[in-house]
C-alpha cells in the first residue's frame, strides 16, 4: 500500500479491489491502482448535495473541451472577433465558451453565468439553484499553436457573481496537459484528480499544501515594472528564485501550488490597474491557493476582499506562498511612505 498526507492511492490487485470501482477498463485500474472517484470523494467529504452535483457536472465538460483540440488544431489564428476586453478570440476560445455556457443553461444547475468571452451576465430561467459561476473557459489559448498546456478556471458563488472572492463556495480548474487534471476546493482543503481515458476523475492527491519553494513566475515587461515591484523581484532573484513563466496563468499557478514560490502579474506602467481579471482568474485561483495554505494580494491587501464593480474588472495579482506575499506588501508599503 502507498498512502501519505497528499496522496490517496492504494496498490491492490484489480480483481480484489472494492466492488464500488466500476471502470475495470481504466488505465489506473489496469495498473493495479485503486483511486477514489470524484463523486464518491465529494460524498465522503460531506459536500452539499446541489454543490456536489454542480461540480460533477462541470467535471464532465473537460472531455467536451478536449474534443475541440483536434477539431480546431488546424486553425489557431484569431476568428476575427474580440471579447469584451478587446482580445482576439481563437476558435477554441469560442468553442470552450460554448461548451460551458450551453451545457450550464441546459442543465439549469445555476442561475448566473459569467465568462471571459461573454459581454454580460447570463441569467438562466427556471434555474434549480441560485449558484452563480464565473468561468475562464480556456486560459492560455495563445499557447495552442505551440501545443503547450492550457486550462479552464471556474469559481462558484452562492448567488450574485459580483461578490467578494472570499464568499465563493467552491473553485476548480481543469488543466489540459499530458494528463487532464481537476483541482478543486469546497472550502475544506485542496484536492487533485486525474482523468482516465473514459472520462472518470480519480483522486490523485488529497489535502495539497503549498510548500516552501523558490520559483517565481512574473508577468509584464521588466522595463515597465513599478519601483516597489522591481525591488521585490530583485530581492527574489537575490535569494536564488528561479524564473518559470509559460504564459498560461492556471498552469503557472498549478506549478506554484505543487512546488512553492509565487506568481505575479502586477500593476505596471500603462496597466496600473493590472491585466488579469478579478472574477474569472484571480478569485477562483485565489480561493484554491489560500485553501492550500498560501496567500494572495493586489500589493496592498488580499484581493479576495474586493467587491467587483463590473464583470471585466482587472486587478494586480500576487499569488503563492505567504512569505512572498508578505514581502511584496512590505515593499509596496515602504514605497508609498517615500512618496
């Protein structure tokens, strides 16, 4: 048997495995591993019934998004349309958005839907629940033409999506790489699942805690850094931090979650309000990192305390280990005292 604080795997003969595991064709089971499936895990964790149903439903969309990779791979150029942020949309951006929006509308599991590709909040008629979801359907789509990792980011709100990030009831992301991973929190730990070839998600790591590490993932051009941020980056480099930045927010934060360190897309010259979106990117990933023992900030305080004024609101982002977040806030505070 193999089991520790972050993994939940049991090495057993397949034929002797628990009868509740029904996918005997899974590559995990063929290898002799029994792993708890997502639905069973949520039930065992005591997840509220309607929330568990929604998380399971969202997890099934990962396979649908992946289907679009092959159907759009010969056309990675922009569609000729732009989203509300003025960014060029690629075929898979629109495809992934349609997957989530149409599926959620049909399911009636949520009342409100807001996505990075939509210009306004969608209200679902006759919804079964009052949940609101915020979605970045395909984060990192600029990397599609070179076949690098991309992902989907989702936050679940108890109602109105224009709410503080700290009030989210769940957050998750799907990462489409060599493996398709789903990482989720419902406010009681962060847990990672891996998808088998039949679309089932099996528990891979339980209660992930962000470790001490020396990786930093900095967005924006160095020449545009503001003074406090530049001084902090120089400090990290002096401490021996290694730069790792792919251009996919969810993939870079996933690495920080597992290896420690910090991701940042700060305020910078020309973008003093930041670049990344509070609703679709910052808040869901912020909930996950904080539940794993990390911290987030806009340089002054936790951005999870911000009440959004509109769905397109941007925010400077610092996300990762508590020590690194405390350091940048101290640099910003000192810089402001000098002014």
